[in-house]
C-alpha cells in the first residue's frame, strides 16, 4: 500500500533513492536524514523502503535502535537485524521460484542458477548466525570488551556481508545491501554514540548503503558533553551525505487539515460549509498574535490530528455543523497544545463571573444577546472585533468566533430559550446537549497531561 505523502517529502526521497541506484560496484556510502523531533524522519524512511523494495536485487534491512536496546552491544542487534532482513529476502525469492516452477516449466536453466545462488546465500547466513551465536551468552559483555575478540567478530562479519553483495546477483543486476536506521534519538546519550560507532564499522561493506535518521542537534550536544569536542565535526566523519528535513508547523498542519477536509467530501450530501469552517479555523491559528504554531512540533501536531479524528468519529461526522467544526478544530488545539485547563468547569464559571458579575448564571439564562467570554482572544491572541478575513476577502470569522465562545458557555448545560428568534435571523440553533458532548470529547482526547510530553 502506497504511503500518503502529506508534507511534500517525495522529492527528497527520490534524491536519496537515486543515490542508492547510482552506487557503483564495490562502493558504499552512509547518509544522514537530519530532522528535529517530530519532523517526519521515520515517515521518510518508510517511503524510502517502499520505493527501494520494488527492486529485486536490493536487500533492505531495518534497524530500530530503540527496540533493540536489550542487547549488551549494539553490534549484536545490528547483525541480528541484518540476518532477519536477508531471511525475509530469501523467503520472497523462494516463493517467487516456486510460483515460476509451476507457471513456466521451460525456465529450468534460469531457475537452476537461481537455486544455486539461494543455496549460497543460505550458507552465508548460517555463517553469520554462527558468528553471533557465540556472543549471545551471559558473559558476552566481557567478550565484546576484548580487542581481539571484537576485531575478529567484525572481520568475519564483513567477509560474509561482502560475499552476500558480491555473489547474490539477480538478472545481472548488482545486489545492494541497504540498512535503514531509526530511533537513535530515543536511546540514552552514551548508547547513541555507541550505535553510531558500531555502524561505522559496517560502512565499508561493498555495495552497501547505510541511511540513518537522526536529530544531529541533539547528538552533537551529546558528543560535546561526553567528549568535550565539536559534535558536528564528529558527525561529519560518519556521513558522506546529509539531507535536512525542514517543515514548518503551519505547513504541516495545513496538510493535515486538507486531509481532514477531504473526509467531508466523501460524505453524502453537501459539506462545503464544513470545509470552509476548517479553513477559517486554520486561518485563526495561523494568524494568532500569540504565535501558537511556533510553539509546537510536527509530532505534537500528528497527535493532535489523531485526536481530532477520534472526536469526529465519536460525535459523528454527519452531525458536525460548520460552527461545530470550527469549535472542535480550535478548541482541541487549545486544550492539547496551549492550556490543559481549557473547558474545565471552574475556568468557564470563573471567566463568565469576571465578565458578567457573580450572578452571571442567572443573567445568562435570561438574556439572548449576552456577552460571552472571549476564549479565542485569551488563548490565540485574536480580537473578535479585528479578526483576519478569509482568502476571498470575506469576514465570516467573527460570527464563528461568537459561536465558539457560545458553545463553551452552553457546554455547562445551561439551556437556551431563544432558538426561535435565532431561526428568524438565519442563525444556527443552540443545542446544549451537543455542546456538552463536544466539550467532553475535547477533554477526553485533549488529555489532562498533554503538556508533560513536551
């Protein structure tokens, strides 16, 4: 299944895959995908894997550093992942061979050659497993610390890996080993450097490419802290190429909300107003004088978007009116990324009392044209009287902003008595039950401890 590129990464993926394709026989290189936490490094690795896996002669190995921290030495984990990748490749080749035998009986010579190559690869894998096996006992930490044993392990490993890439050819195309490394950033500082150093020993395998996704800023700081040297200079010794992922929060959020709008397009009936309300909500976040989009990273936005979908699924997409959409998009953002107290009973009551006096509850239930507390001004820094216009020059945001603050108030369960009057002015009815449901869902998926993850 093809991955959906929401943040325009295909160009950088094509460039990296082009480097792999152009790798000359018996050459190698190591490449770094440098990006901040949440910039989509793992997604880019997935796209690279998907694109390169279309070529039969490529053996792709995935190494998740975080998932393999239980090994006493990263080299053991790396080699184990290499074996798994080769085993997977052999399984696919053998399946293809079986299908070919059943479909084309005349291809005996070609299949015989392929079978011989498969046998050779199996023997090589067996050799690697024997090398690793001796280092899986409880005292392997001491063994790995011995210079001679460690050098012997590296020497034997390089020999068998070189044999794989040199002998395992498909249709006269050069076999290449591609090692994709992810989640180094999540490991402890000393483990990060040890992983890089172990990988470095494998960089000179012929016909091999190592692609590492990492946050160079964090690792450079680790190098400087532990060794007292320039971390960036240290990293330059490892990598032949570095590609930097740069995506602003506003660009990423726009791509997510574009996807959100497409979900309305798939529903029965006309939902263009919901799509329009989503665009206006984005304009409010984008033009916030509090610069709220500068205070989040893309991983937090991914979590926000997942929660947004959960709220819509639970409430029901067909029940989402334009002003509900506007409320949920902005309300969830405030709750999840700005204030974990937003929509609590105490905050709502306190704010309305400040605005209307201590008897505000009685006043609000009797007046159809009351003044609502301006939460968008408080949290986004957007004045309801001076809101940005939309892309077409219209000024529909003030009305939606009014409904936003209205929904907050009636989410406490206060009943509205003037729905008939609103219908006369072609305004949406106030449904206190819907307001309560939306508030409860935002609190549920917004989380009480969202700020602790930052």
